[in-house]
């Protein structure tokens, strides 16, 4: 569930307030002995669960276009952060167990990428993607795009283009980038 937009945050607060109120009423009434107003614990739990399910169903009904737009923006932010070696933004967007795999088969960790960004040994002149497509399936989204990178790595020049797929997962705190995979560099075109 993502509680990203204003309406969902308001709905979450109202829902959580209702759940707390129901639980509080059951707890208070238990101490007073039997009362017709008291909800049995199983009924209060069922009510709380029902409210949470209703909110989850409503959150799941967020139009796919909104999710596509949100994930596309996050992926664009990520590419911009890589270009600037902005480790703080990269850290915010990447899941803790994030793994990218290159076209040659080498896998990295989030810690590896953040360390590289902080070192500044890679300097990008160009780090933008084109042909971006975002597909959403429930709480999972995949971004596919062509990325052109130009720059230097420890003084050694590079200039190549790859296709990549970035996988995002909806979490309680919003979309997180969890997995990336790129192709081998594409043949140079004149």
C-alpha cells in the first residue's frame, strides 16, 4: 500500500483513528464488566481488519496511470542522481537489499553503488535515458529504457548505450527501486 498522495494520507489517518477507537472501546468496556455497548474482542478485531482491507482495496484502485507517472518520475530522479553522484538521493530511492546486474553478469549491492557515488571517480557528461516505458502489475512496476552514458571512470573515457530494466516495488513508504538489469553495450551507430 502506498500512502503517497494527500487523499490517501487523510484516509489512512481516519482509518487508523477508527481502528484505535474501536480497540479502545473494547478495552475500556472489558474493565467495566458486561455492557451491551461493548464489542466482543473478536468482533472489534474483525471490524479493524475489515476497515484495513477496505482501505487496501481502495489504495489498490489507484489508477495505473498515476503509478506509471510516479515510478517514471522516480526513475528519472535516480538517473539524475547517478549523473551527479548524489549518494543521498540514490540512498533514498534504493531499497536496502537493492541489486543491479550488468550485461556482463556482475552483480552489485546498494552499498557498492553508494560507495562509488561518494568516491566521485566516475564523472558523467551524459547520463540520460530515452524510450522509457513503465509497466505496472499491482505493487510491482518495471521501467524499461535505453540509457546513453558518456564520461570518465578514473580518468578513462567511456561512451556507450545500454537497454535496462528497473524494478520498483510499492512499500508502505512509497515506491522503492529493488532490482536493475542492463544489457551489454549496444553496437555504436554512426
